[in-house]
């Protein structure tokens, strides 16, 4: 099992969600520690990052043999999460 590291930005986003949503997203993030390549993961073009959906939210992450690093969580129905991701690089 890989260690899961959640960035401050992703953690702050989770804190602003309702309890039920935060739990759902957190469970998906923790499951990435066991399987960082679930069937619904998609590699982002031009990077080593992947995205996976959890309900109406999108999780952006990368991983190595020992760690899964969640860099962003955002709403899936808008492109704000991708704008934030471009600003990280």
C-alpha cells in the first residue's frame, strides 16, 4: 500500500465541503493508496498526472512506487480545476 499525501490546497478544499461530500472524496483518495490506477483514471495530456472522479468532484494526482500525491480536488462540471492545475506547473 502506498502512502497518501494530500496537498494543502486539496486539504483546504475538502474542509469547505459538506461532511458527506468530504467523506466520499476522502474514501476515493484513500483507495488510490491501494490502487492508483482504478478503471476510471485518465492520464492528463502532457504530464505525469492523472485524474479520477468522485461524484461531482475531480481529483488530480500522481504516484510513485511508494506514494500517491493528491495535488488538487475540484468540481468536475467546470474547468476551474484545470486552470488551477496549469498554474501549479
